[in-house]
């Protein structure tokens, strides 16, 4: 005859520690996970910036067209633009062959290497210098007290005349050779 089997007793698991551990893991993962911001999710390209270094090259002795920006001596609130060449043949060729130049400027070009100009004349002289001498190097020499908007004006004039390579004339720091 079959024996009467005892009913098996099930075991009961207390769920409280299991829930505590689950929430601890969830909190740990939330603190250690870095979520993507909207800006990072939208940016699908990388920007590679060029390395910058100080250029210690000296300006050439020949074929240099120099644009000076200085505070006007007569009116300290005004800024004056000057244009000059190291190559006298370029200056003479421009003076003799370009009819757009005003007569007063043409006369000053006979005697002066550096002439005071306005922005329109500066644009004409840059264009003429590029036409006369393709190897001309342009340099901007500005007083340190000149407002940047005047330097930006000269840069825009150079860009308008397709002259996108130019130098800045700077003073060497003390201790440099």
C-alpha cells in the first residue's frame, strides 16, 4: 500500500534585499553612464584644427608692398593708411601706366616711397601692384594702438582683390634674436 506522502514545504524568498541590490545597480549605472547630448548626437563630422606656430621668417628685401596703418598725427582720433613699395621699378611702372590714379597721388609717387592713401586708392594700388608684379608680397604693418576694425578693413580690401596671402609685421619680444 502506498504510503501517504508528506506534502512538500515550499520555501519563501524575501524579495526586499533583491530589490535593494537591483536599485543599487541601477543607480550605479545611471551615475557612471555618459549620455549623448543633443549637440553630440547631431554633430556628424569632426573638426581638425591646424597647428599654429610663430613664423620667424623675415620679410623679403625685394618685391614687398607694405601697407602701414597708423594713428594720424594731426587728428589722434583718426587712422591713416599708407602704401609703399621696396621695389622702385614697380612704383614707377604703376605711376606711369595706370590712368586711374589721381594726379596728386601721381606727383607724390615721384618723390615718396610711402604715400598716404584712402581705402579706394589702396584698393586700386593693390590691384595695380598685383598686375605689375605677380611675385609681390604684401605686408600689413600696424601700430599696436590702432583699432582692429582698421586692420580688418585692410584685410577685406586685400581679399576683395584676391590677395589672400599676406604678412603681419610684428615686433620681436625681448630676448629673441
